[in-house]
């Protein structure tokens, strides 16, 4: 499999090499503001990039060769150039010193800045903070937390001398097996768009650029470089583009990264319909567009489409563009347009403003941000007879390898080279719990022994040291009967930790040890719970995973399940915060956990056809993605979208809408939330709308708004208000190429999940309303049968 992965080109961020260089390229020197160029006819002033007013003059002063180079990145370390002075930076733009145009540097995300900790000839270590994965961050349902995480990430980007952060990513969780879902937020575009916009606003508050990616319909890793996504206009507009539209309009990211895949027969990086018509004309985008690394086939078509910058770039790309202009295949005005889009961002960057980065971000403060965000995103899936929280004087036995080898985040370009990862065992011990040392010691001995064996040795990552290490999965430690018996007698509670990891370039599988529990894991759960329950004691499971796994076959055996996700470098401490009750869990699912994989609406066509080597994938489920499918077609999930328990109880009541209940361009919804339990906590209030079927059929419910309360003390209340406009309620009509609000009676459903509705109210739309006309583009060239209620 490894050779197959290395044979393809990689993503936003993928370093193929493990080469080491002693030299480093210097950034553009500081130059005087006016450069005198000596010519045969005397001295002439050459325009110098100084502000937005100078951009057009600078472009006119560029030679064709300079233009062709400027729209192409300067390459990747180990492939087309020596490494950047910021080791681990994955790309950069071409600088033109004579015109005052500096080189910019780009580095990966989204769980934190991915650069290499060490640099040739230096003793300083350049660690970055590993924040919780994107799915965990979205599970907070808290845009304020997301913004603070973005602010901390942006500070590290700036202080380490990077100009453009290649994050956040907001593709849709179309299928739970996508290997890169951990980098994405949700199966729902509203959550994805709102969290992404908050992260972007946080990043860019530092004066560095964010890059939203991967635009668009990039929802699998299998054959991602060539896969053709066949999808309807309605599903594109309502599901796969909507989050990007929100992020563009609410946060104005400096860059958008086009994706690898095709949409309806055309590579996204070569699609003028997507990158110019939709992104710029329909949405008014003002930043620049870059390719994903090595994406697409034809650099000239990419230029025409409005893909302003080709990454990581090579001299071949520049030469093809130059020849195309000289041969009349490419209008030089298109180059000028693309260059202008990039320069408008260049003048905002730290490098252009000659910011002297410190290389000293406040990593301690950022670790605390990561810890808080991780705890806020953890989800209590089960808590029978209040097995959690655990009193500090209780004795605990930990089972499962991942208690020690806790997973901070996924692999690939989304990995982060952090100074440490606090394991779950370490976090609970640091919190003051008495951990059964005999069992813990046996686990450590087992793991150390297995890691010395060749199949399980930790190895250099095949993509290079910037990507961390390759860590083979060790089989679960076999448990002797006396180990379980002894531990259960000496402790008050058993905690089983189940871990999973995934990453870029490969999707997950419905096999034991991945989506399904391994036989050893099933056996561990069965034997541990039996022994503890025989003694009248409880067992909790902590899921240290990046995406859904099968839970229905074993969840009834255990007393509590805490979904910790992959919580970043402060993993163990954040788990301890929730287990102890220091933090009341308030996370909610942003992705559905099905009872069985075959219940997923895209299961029959993921990752495409032909099965052995898919060239296309047909989105036959259409708009019925995630909970839209489960609620509409009555398929019971294991844990529904929006689900999450608390150590306390909340009452959501008094749902009200506009007086007169007539929609007049704006809908105001209010509801009261009260903590009716005995523990302080926060509640996520979710507003769903059930729309009447008219010409367009609608899902049973769609999330239209959400909010998270402040920390409410027992018996404390908070009144929440939500304002919705016509566009927030509209559906996309392909025949009209418009967002349409159809007439009829609508029901607002307010609750704690997509299925746990606490109150409702209705309003009426008297007549069909065309809310917004958009361009009639991105049609499928092939017919296919879409899922329908009819």
C-alpha cells in the first residue's frame, strides 16, 4: 500500500521527501521603495509594490517571464528546490525583488501549524501546538471557542514567520470512512460554515492568511487525484458548497484552495464555473485561489478558470504558461487578472510589512486553549446511573493500549509536530486519581516489547520527517484472567480506552480493528465488564477516535461512554477534566453514528466505481446526507446528529416565532433554557426547520441555527434568540437556478438533537419567493437516479 501511496501526488501539503539540506533559501531582502533601472536611454523609475494603488503599475512593469513565474509556486523542498529557511514550510510564492514583491511562505494545518521542530545548524526547537481535530472543535458547537483556537493558531503562524496557513478544511462528512474526515467539521454545511468562519476570523486577526479548502466536493481519499464526483446542482449548492459560501461571506479568507477531484467531468482547478462564476460572481470573493499540491493537469486551463496560483509549482508549469501566451492560447490579460488577485493579498502579509517574527509564540498559553477546546468538544454518549463523573478518591484500572499511546490527531498533512502528548493515563494520574500500577506497568512492558519487534517499530514517515513518524498499530494486549480479577478487586472503576487513527491518502475500511472493533477489543469489553459488574462496579469506555466506529454491538455492556475524539496534545488532561467533573461535558455530535455501516446513505457508492479502482463516484443520495437521510427515511442511528449527554439536565421550552406567525422576510425565534439538574453546565440549543414539500421535496428536518448557553448553575435560565432570513430557509431550484422559499406551513423544531425535539412552533409563507438568482452552472453531464421520497 505504501508504494501505491508514494506513487500518487499528495495534498495540500504533502512533502514527498525526507531529504536534508544544509543550505536555506533567504527571503527577499528589504529594498528601497524606488528602484532606479539603468537603461540605454537613461534612468527610468521602475514601479515598486507599496500599496493597492501601485498594483496595476507593478503588473505593467512585469516581463512575461516574470508573470509566468509569479502565478506558479516556487516548488517543494526535496523536489524542485532546497528547503525554505522555515523548515517544514510546504510552499511559497515567487518573489520579484526589483518590483518590491517578496516571497511568501505557506505551511499546513488545520489542527495546528505543521513545521519541522529542528533546523540545520540550530539548537532551538520549533514546536507548534497540537489542537483538537476539526471534528472535535466543531463538536463544541461554540463559535467563540473556535475563534480563540484560530487566534492561537494564527499567532504561531505569524511568530514562526509563515504568511499563509493552509487551513481550515471544511469538506462534508459524506461517508464515515473518509480517511481525512478528522480534518473536517461535520456532515452539515451550517456547522461547517459557521465554525470555519470563526476559525478564519481568529487566524486572520493576527494579520496572516487563512486558506479554506478543499474546494469542493472532496469527500474521499481513494483516487482523490482523478476521481470524478457526479453530483446534482441542488446537492452541490445546498450541501457541498454552502459551508464554503458562508465562510467566504462571513470571514473573507485570503485564499481558497481548489481540490484534486473533478466535479461533473472537470477538474475543480480547471473549472471556471466553480472558481470564477460561483466563487467570484455569485459570492463576491476577493482573495486568491491556489491549487492543492500537484492538482489538475493543464496549467493553462487552470489560469483561465481563475485558479490564480499553481502549487507547489515547477519551472515546467511556468514555461507552459509563457508559451501559451506567446502562442495565443492564453490571453495575457488573464495572467494580469490572476496576478492582481494574488498581489492584493501580498500587500497584507507580514513579509510584505517586514514583520520581524519572534520564533517565540506562547506555547504554554496555547496549550491551555487546546485543553479547554478539547474538553468542550468531548461528548458523553452514555452515562448509566451516573457512572461519570468520578470522585478523586476513587481507584481506577485502565485497560487498552491507547491509555498509554493516546492519539492526539490524525496523520498526513494534518499532523502537528508538538512538544508532547499527554496520555490518558498521565492525565488521570496528574489529576490525582489512583491508577492501578500493576496493570499499568504490564501494559507499558507489553507496548515496549512489541515496539521492539520489526513489524511494530516506529519508523520515519515515508513522506519525510516533517510528517512525524509512522506508528504501526499494536494488537491489544492479551488480558490474563487474573489481571482482570485482581484489578477489579483493587479498584472502584474500570476504564477501557479504544483508539483509532486515520489520515491522508487512504480511506478507512469496514474491517475489524478499523470501523469495527477487533476480536481482542470485543473480548476485552466483555470480560472486563462481566468481572466489574459481578462485583457491583462500573465500567466506562473512552473513545480516542477521529470518526465514527461501530458501537451498537457492545454499548449495552458498559455503563458510560465518553467520546474524546483526538483531542490534541493536552489529550489526557482534557479527558481528566471531563471525567472528574471539572468540566461538564457539553459536546454534541456533528456527524451521525449509524447502527451499521450499510445504513449510511452513501455506503452503496463509496468510494466509487469500478470498485477495484474507482474513476467516478455518483452522489445518488443527493441532498440526503447524514441526518437528513436518517430522519427523512426513518432509519434509526446508534447516536443521532446533535446528540450528547450532560452531568446535569436541561429544560428547553417556550418556543416562539414572529407575532402573527407570518414570514415577512425575517423570522425571529426565541426559547428558554433552564438547568433543572444539580450540576453547572452548558447546553447546545439546535433549531431545525421542517419545510413543506412543494415543487421541491425537502428533508424531514434541516439545521437552520444553533447556539450554546453560558454556564448555567442549577435552576438558572437563559433566553436565547435566533434570527433567520429567507436565504437561511430556502431550497435550491435547479430549473430556476435560484434559491426559493416555497409557500406553505413551516415548523420550527427546537431541541437537544435532531431527534430530541423539546418544543415547536409554526409559521406560514404565503407565496413562493425567489430569494436569490445564481448562475446556472456545474450541471451533471450524465443522468443518474437520485434518492427521493417518492
